[in-house]
C-alpha cells in the first residue's frame, strides 16, 4: 500500500504527539494526520492549509518547511496575529505559547486569509 492510498487511520500508523508543541490528547487523530501529511511538504512547495484552525500548529510546521504557505479558515481570528497567539495561550497555555514564539513568528510570514462561503 502506498502512502497516497486513502484509508482510515490505524494504531500502527506513524504518529507525532509533539508537533511544534505537544498536542492535546483530545485531538486523537491529529498526531496521525500530521505525521502523514508532513511527508508531502518539501522546501519548494507552495501549500494551502484549508480549514487550518486558529491554534493548530500544522500551518507553522509548513511555514518552516515550505517556500510559501496559505492558511485559510472561516474564523475571522485567522487574520489577527494577536488572536492566534491568544488561542494558543487558551488551548495550550502561556508557557507553551512563549516557548513556541519563534515558530509562531516565522509562521506569521505565512499568508493568512479568511474563507468566505
């Protein structure tokens, strides 16, 4: 089976519980999804993280590993650096937010935009 084949996640799949920062245990599928998706990110890529979430770290990982990243979400907070930082504080805590500020600042060069349906 190729990594490009579509199927459900199974417990034996690769997972990454620490993806820029430690993911909440309630995000039970994200460690598998992120570990799978990061295989496709290369330095020359221009990528879109649609429905990226506000505090979700994948867009910041992509910003560190790809040429250009576009992060899109329905939530208006995606347009505000302060709101994204505050959501990281709210979900992960201030200590995590401070410890990951370098990735966050590099990620801010990412193009953020709100999707309108």
